[in-house]
């Protein structure tokens, strides 16, 4: 008999816990969302602001304040944010304090294309990215390139972005009609003739070796052009 009493007591305790858990969950879902908390994973340069995110949700008629948790569609909010031109990825969640959280990763511009009738960035995924009204990226200016050449010039921009030396020194890239590239350098008077967008690693390594040697011998200001088109050979033309 005692054994059955223990089973009954255990069952009642379990049933009570299930009821309380369900009741608490129901009350929690019935609570209203207090607002939205936005964070950026790469917030050193903001191409979209918190106000812009809020305005986007308002335009899409998404209410995030004083809305029941069971009503708010997190997937819909996430998809809306992902459609913004400056956002690469958005993660949306509810905090324990009853706020809607949005963790946003912005798109990363690598170069700014200056075309005859438009201006835009090329981002890290080799796609067009519009200019931002909130921040102007410090990236190389790119001339002579249109949408057909984006994938080609992206190879150069991506390599430059990942190299601290090149990122500091190269300020502009120009694609000529024959498909050859030339580059302008910060604090240097000579023009860098790169040639076609091939053998990128070899050419830039040759240039860095040439630069370090010229800096050591104090001869960098003697040159008008530095040509990297000839394989392992760097051809420099004096002024």
C-alpha cells in the first residue's frame, strides 16, 4: 500500500510541475515585447544605424513594442532585415527581459567604383553595394570599371584588403581599355603599373621587396613608374 502511495504522490508532484511550467510558459508568451535592442558585430563603421533599422521595420508595418510574444513573428523580422542593402546577415531573438534583440552583420565594402553615371562599392562577396548616407568607407577608389569587370577587380581589392602593407599604401586603381591596371600610392610620387589581374601574389610580393629595398636606400622618390608586368622582374623608370 505504501508503494502505491509513493507512486500517487510522485505522479501528483509531476503533474503539478507540468501544470506550473505550462502556466508560466503561457503567461510568458502573453507578455508584451518591450522594444528592440540592436547590436552590430562589426560596429567600427556603421553604414546603417539603429534608427534606420527601426524605420525599416515601421515601413514594413512590423510592430515590436507592446506586442505579445506569441504574436511576434521572429522569422519575418529576420527576413525583412536581411533584405536591407547594407546588411549581410541578421539574427533576431527575444531576450529574458522581454526585448526583441537583433544582432546585425553589415556588408563590408572593399573598393569604391566611380563610373560615369553612378558610384557604388564592391563588397567582400564581389557584389554591388550602395553608398551609405551615414559613413564613407576608406577604401581604394576604382576607375574604368563597370559591372562587367566587378569579379575581376574584386580579386585585386580582396588581396589588398587582406594585406596591411597594401591596404595602407594603395589609394586608387584604374582599369585601362586594354585590361591592364595601374595604381596610385599614398605618399609616393610614382605610378604602379600592375598589368592584367593575374599572378597577383607574385606581383605584389615583388613590389613589396622593391619598396623595402628602395626605402632602405632612400631611392623611392627617384622613380616615375614601377612596372610589375614582367614576371619576377620589376622595371622602374626614373623621372
